[in-house]
C-alpha cells in the first residue's frame, strides 16, 4: 500500500513538473513573439530580429516535445488513477501544442523569407 502511494506521488510530481515547464515555455514563446512584433515597430536591427526568431523556434520545438509528453502523461495517468484532473489537463497541453506548432511554422517561414534565395 505504501509503495503504491509513493509511486503515485512520484507520478503526480512528474506531471506537475511537465505542466510547469510547459507553462514556462509557453510564456517564453509568447514573449519572443511579442518582442519580435515590438521590434518590427521600433525598427530593431535585422540580426536582432533573426536571433529573436531563432529563440522562438527553439522554444517552439522544446514546447512541442514537452506538450506531447504532457498529453501522453494525461492519458496514461487518467487511465491509471481515474482522476478527472488528468483528463482536464489535456486542454492546456493541447492548446500549447497547437500554439507551438503554429508559431514554429510562422517563425521558420519568416526566417526563410528574410534569408533570401542566395544559397
């Protein structure tokens, strides 16, 4: 009985850690996009804008990985522990996954277009 409770506490800790890191990455991604948008109006240098887009791309890639891990955790823990909070956890992980994919595509398209065709 004690071993099962200890395992459940470890799993819930893993779920909380994944959830918090996904929230951090979502905030970092939104801040990168807002900084890029503000930089367009305040005329940041091209190199600075490129670095901001590269940081947004990296944040998006890592967020995609952690959101996918969170979705898998929600499904597995929802089945194992039959708690509603794990099933409700699918919503923020799904939204952050879609946001990350969309912003990854946008940032890579912008980087490709501004890079020109000289290769």
